[in-house]
C-alpha cells in the first residue's frame, strides 16, 4: 500500500471550482453538460480530431455529427486498459436497427502512455455494416445484459476492416482544441496535487472528490501493486468505493473470491454525486460483514431462478438494504 499523503483541501477545492467552470464553459458553448461522465471528454478528443461536432446526450443517443449532419457513433478503449476491445452494452433489436441510419461507427484507440492522452488510430465502418455484424454475431450470445465486445482482430478477420492513423496535425485544427487544452491543464494540476494518475479517464475523479471529504487517499493503481481496493485512510484501513448519481450502488463482480476479499476490508463507501454541478450529495459507510451476505443472497437467488448459467455475477445495494443494516451516514 502507498504511503498516506496529506492533500491540501483548499487547493483541491480551488481546482474543483475550475472543473465546474470548464463544465459551464462547455455547456454554454457546445451544450454539453455531462463532460465528466462516461469518459465524455475522451469522445470530445475524438470529435476534435475528426472535425466532428458532439451531440449532447447520454447512452442511447449517437455521439457526433459532421458538417453535413451525418451521424457517428464512437467506441473507444485505452492502450493501458485491461480490455483491448470495444463494448456494445446493448445489442437489442432497436439498437441494431438504429445503427443502420448511422453514417459510421468509429472504433477508436486512445494512447494514454503519456498525458494528455492522444487519439492515435481508429477503425471506421459504416453503421449498416456494423448493424449486420451485430445481428449475425449476437445470435449465439444468450446473456441477459445483451452485451458484446468487438476486437480489432475480429473486425479484420470477419469484416476486412483495418486501422487508420489519425493525422498528427488534426488536434491543433479541431473545434474543441482550446477548451481541451484547458481540461488538460486542470487535470495535470489535479493529478500533481493528489498523486493519482489518469483521474479523468475513469471513475477515479468521482472517487477522489468523495475521498477528499473523508480524508482518504485514492489508490492510483487500483487492483495493482498499489493495492487491490479503491482507497485507504491514515491508519491503513482499506475501502471499496461505489460512486453513482442515484441511490443504488452496483457491484460488477460478486464471485465468491471477490466477496471473500471484501469481507477483509474496513468498509464500503457508497456515495451519491450530482455530476452536472459536481457536488457530493451523500456518503454512507457500510460494514462488509453485513453487506456481503446481502449481495451473496441476491446473487444466489438470481442464479437459482435462472435456467442457464449467468455470464456475469453482479448485484447492487439500495437504500432499503442500507437501512436494514444501519449503514453509517457520513455526509
């Protein structure tokens, strides 16, 4: 585990005000009010380099359009991600049909070896081609989540699609270059203050905002050498963070191995945040020895009711669960 670091809260609060200012700037100029959610700013980098305009909205809407109002969907993964493929979280009939009317799907690669991250290459395919691909390849997938990962190897072998390099000068000529540089300056300052890498390319930014309220440190490399869990306090107690906009907190992997690890940590930190105004709404601390049995029971009941093997073991805790185990309200 890393050594505990004191973080200057006044400096941190100043940078969060800068984060709010940039959010307001993007909303005023481009009508984008969810800049820090779902790696949205990474999509802005892609749009900037391809001379596209972002389409405001969340999942379910397309991502960008060009000067002729052709619509594009973006998928991206990062060089240092453990998953080098692109995910379609919903391949329902509706999603597959909508892709037919999309000009292109951009399968982007983000080089995050250095900061700021760069959009260096991509695979482009027509929406119709990917619609047909998903219709064909998902017939054998039975998971209830209707999720599929697509790799560059699959796109090459099954659709003859190859990588294209991004013009190195494209960033400097893009619509969002000035505002993106402001984001990079802000992010560099925040990472320098907290000593946490890649804050904006994951959910870590929200964990860090919660952690400052509790005087916790965020593990820079969660799951790696720096520690298996999200955060720790001055005494070395470890915590698993779940930060969502609502009052339900999801656990994406609740295998017995993971649940057994959870029982050994000091607590779950469950927080709700308003991602548009960048404000923590509430924080709860939950005893894993009380919460893990709830997660295990929910999981086992789902397995019992299912007539086929579940591909992913995931469950959630809600306010009813928290009341049942007398969760401690910290904020």
